[in-house]
């Protein structure tokens, strides 16, 4: 039985001088509202209320936290508040703007600029459904991530990490600006300190070190996620999850299918960013920016006939296994193709 999420604040609620209009989004970590400030300007307000630690009844303002979860709740609250304070010091077009942050109702609220547009995830799904050979043109990918990396470089210069970069957290505004939203540092604190059954990071985009408590994270952790986002823009779906890759790494064979469609340089950049060993990835955003801007080196390696046949055979075997599994599920028998 799934746990009931805390009820959002009712429309019309006043918090810190802002009036809640409606809920925009809700996740495992909090709720985002559309609100109006005293001048009637639209803002987005993010409320810290992690579903794994707190509950709230409809119409109530205060979250209810069981005594045994209170210390963890406060730890996340402190981290969320620090995140708001740090983001408020950053002014960059590719980083969500934090105007204000305050404590009220035994929690913390972060006031941000309200963005209109769609996420990169929405664009990937739409492009994938068109079934074109390329999900995005290479020039589009390079210019998009050049913009994102400019913002990420500033974030890292402020001694911050994003820790939840994924297509759903890259927002493309109606005036075609790419903005990083929903930072995950506070979420990461809870993930490391609390023994949650369900991880708070996003499979496919989370670096291997995020799955371990004893590994240091740094700029290279966000760079892994950037590589995974570029992969998603090329392939139309997320890359293999890090734990699966450590058992059997299929990333190179997945990227091989994109040879001839995207340049060797872009494919090599993705492999470099997504190296399982953090120390063999680009160690700074600047290093990655330099490589990504080398557009002059557009070599395209066409697949040989033998390689094409091998990829087709792999696809055929994979499709056969899927159809056998579906047939097995339909009859209630688990099919095990050899």
C-alpha cells in the first residue's frame, strides 16, 4: 500500500506575505506552488515537506512529524534552508532565481521566479514520438548544454553541487532559455542519513558514487549527470543505471548504435562524462565546456557491415526475449529464453 502524500496548502493560503494560487507540482521531497506576491507578480514557492518523514491533513498548515523521524526532518530542513541561502547569492540566466526564503508553519519555503515553458524531458518525449532518426540535432544539443554548463560552472564556483541534474530538471522557457531547477543537495543529505527503501536520486542520471555512503561527491558527480542528459537527448531515453553498468556495462554498445548519426566527438564526450570511475571523468565544468565547443572536429564513423549485422542481431535477440516474456506474463508463466 503506497503512503499518502502530505496534503498541499489550500488555494488562498497566506505564507510570508505571498498568496497561494494553486499547486504546480509535488514530489517525494516537497510541494511547489504558484503564488502571488504583494504587487500581484507571479512567483513559484517550494515547500519543504518530505513525504517519507511528514504528513499533513487537508486544510491544515502544520506538518505532522513522528518523534522518531524528527531529527532527520530537522536535518533536511536545515539543508534546504542553506540551499535557499546559497542559491539566493547566484544570479545567472541558467540557474533558477531564488528571491526569498523563510521559515513558517514549522517548515521552510523557497520563493523562486515562475517559469513558463516545458522541461527538456517533455521535449525528449515529444521528439521521440516523432520517430525521426535523430531525437535532436547535434548543434541543438551542443548549444543547449553550453548554456546549462555556463550556469553549472557558476554553481560549482559557489561551492555548491546540483546533485539531481536530469531532463525533468532542465527547464526550457518560452523564450528558449535553458534553466536548471530543483537542486537536490538537501535531498541527498536525507538519502545518505536515512535508510530509505526508495532512493531519492534518479536512476540512469545518478552517478555510481551517489549509491554509496563512503564515496566523495564533487563536480564530477554533476558532470556524470550532464553526460547522461546528453545521452537521453541522443537516444530518446535514459542511459543504463549505474549499478547495472557496474555489473555489465552496455553503455558503449548503446552509443555504438548512434555512430554515423552523431559525431564521434560527441559520443566520446558522453563516454568520458559517464565513466564509472569519478577520477577519469572531466574534473571541472570548464574542461567539459572546452571539449563540447570543439565543433570543428565533426568526424562521423560509419558502422561496418559486420557491426551493423551484430547490432541487428542483438536487437533481434532482445526483441525476441521481450515478446517471450510478454507471452509468459499473459499466460502466467515466466518465460526463460536461453
